[in-house]
């Protein structure tokens, strides 16, 4: 229990800094940690008599995409006094322009003309708010709120306070209404298009997590609802689609994946196994995690622990050997997988079987071993296609931003709000996965869609706006390398 609450959530080594992330004096500890780490490196380098390594990059070199504004401090009068320029010294400073709010007031003159027949002709360019009817919202302000809440995980009351400090008074209720209406108006048509693209692929990863809804509007009375995630595989366009449902029953997965045919990778939850026309692929990382937690609980001297550690080593070797094949083309990777991973899977199955025969089935280790045996066929199906992955970590990474955000805002007030949240999460997280700058991307989408009538939102038009589109402007991406 203590390890689950305070320890590492991954079987990998943690970054050095993450051990201090829960303390108040985080900044001081990070500086001290860097100094200690640098000192240890120096001692290690001296002991090994290695050649001197190049120092760390300058911060300016680490930010090649930032605009550089040069200010020349020349002393022109010295040139007139006979001085020559023999070189230059530079000092670089990072500057930050805080966000600014202002009211943009559009004036539309109204023209009247008395016609020859005695009638009046009145004309004006006024058409109301083309972005959000009967609202003062702009694409920029809504994009900023979406980015803060769904990309950074800030609750609306903190966004409200942040805006107030910048001189903008806007209640969280108003923000919530804006988010819901924009999600319905602009988000849902794009999410529908993204879902169609996702289901047309032949590999889908899925996962789910809980969400609390206070006021149910769909007739359900359950205290715990669920947020489901479906996302594309490694070798396809990055598409993440979230789906809110009141329960964890299997029909929701079947309903969402209707029309999909191919590999469905999950953590082994039985609901996914009932989805038709799918080949179930398991998550070896999930099985390894179950066994590792059981070993940690039992202690080193318990019966079967040594045997279980041997199984963990085989699992780790599977991941290590598969990692070595990542850079190969798919055909070569498949050949190498069968030659290298095939025998390792055979050895793993033998180890699991032997352990199952020796351990009590209801013991902590016995349950972990039996789980891995039950899932073994789904683990081994990774050998059917080189595009498949040994773990379902891709889906777990996709659901994590929602889990982290949930720690800040705790619950959804209404079912309607929860459903619109999945729309925004799908857009925002897909944008991040595709290397897009979230605010810039959302502003671009809102402006493009609000400038056209609904009947002009054709599939071809929406195909140019979804986060995985190949037709988005390069300036929307966080780095020039993304394109």
C-alpha cells in the first residue's frame, strides 16, 4: 500500500528530480540535486580518466524556435574619434510578455435611405458574434481556458482567479457555458470525424478510468461513472478519442467500436473481449506490474519469491530485446521478433506454469501468476504483427492527463458537462500528441469554422482541421521539427 501511494508508478527508473516533486522547497532541492549530481559526475570522470566532456548547452541553444530581437548598443561617436571595432560581446536575456485582456469594440454604422416608392432601405454589416452567438467570447479567450483546464489540469476557479489578477472579471459559470457551447458547436463535428478515422484503422489501444458526476442527467443513479479512451497505434496517425459512459459495462466498448475490425489492445479487462471482430492483444507491462507488486508485498524470504523474480527477469528481457528492434523496418522487425522473442515467450510460459503448480492459487503470488497465465495468449499475440506493442502503455499515457486533471477539479457537476469535457479532451490531447501548440491550434480551428456556414463543413474541410491532419499550417506546431 505504501509503495502504491508513495513509490514509483513505473517499473522504469525515475528521473532524479521527480523524487522531490511533492516537497515545498522543490526549487532549492533541484538546484542542490544538480550540484550533487554534477559533483558526482566530476569524481566519476576523474576516476575513470575519461576525456573532458563538452559542457551543457546554453539555454538559448536549447530554444531554437524562439524569436530573437537584437538591440545594438553601438558607440558611434567613438568611430569619429579614431576607434576601430575589434569584436563584439553579447548578453542574452529571456523576456516574457504577460497575457493581456482588452475589449475589442466593433462599430457598425446603420444606413437609411428613403426610396422613390416611399419605403425605407436600411443597411448595416452587423451580424452578431459569428463565433459564439449571443456571447462576448472570442476564439482566443475560449482557447486559453481550454488550454488551462484540459492541457494544464487547472480547475475553473483557479483560472477565474488568474484572469482576475490580469484585470478580467469572468465567473467560472460563464466560462463553463462557453466551453459547453463551443464543444457542441465546433468540437463534436471534428470528434466525429476523428472517430471515423480511428475506426478505419486496424489497431486500437483502449483504457478507462473513473469520474464522479454530481448531477446525473441521463437517468443513471450510480456514484461512479467512467471515462473511456480509444487511441491509435504507434505506426498510425495520432488520434485520441475519449468517451464518457455512466458505467463500466461491456456494451459501451462494443457500441463505440462498432464497425472496427482488427487488433484491440487493452489491460485484459473482460469487457473488451466481448467486442466483435477483434483480436485481443494483452499488456505484458500490466502482468509484470501485478507480479512485481506481489513480490514487494510478500518479501524476499517468502516461498515462491525467488521463482517469481526469475519470471520478472524474463519479462524484462522481453522488453529489452524488443526495444533493440525499434529502428528496424517492419519486415525485418517481424523476422527478428519471431527468432528472439518467440523462445523467450516459450520460456516465460514454462516458468509461469511451474510456478502455478507450486504456489497456493489464492496466495498473493499465486493470483499474480494465474493472472499472467490467463493473459498469456494475448501477450504472445504481439508476434502476429510487428506494429503491435508489448504493452498497452500507449493508452495508459493517453488516460493519464485526465487522471492528473481529475486530482485538481475532483468531479464533473453534470452529465452534460462530462460529455462535453470528453470532446475537448479529445481535441486537446490529440493536438499535444501531434506536436501542436494547443492554443494556436484551437484558435485556428475556431476561426476557420466560424467563418463558414455549417453546410460548408464537408468531410474534406474537417479533414484539414483535425489534429492529425497533414494540411495544418506549420506555425501551429511547437517545434519546426514536428513538420
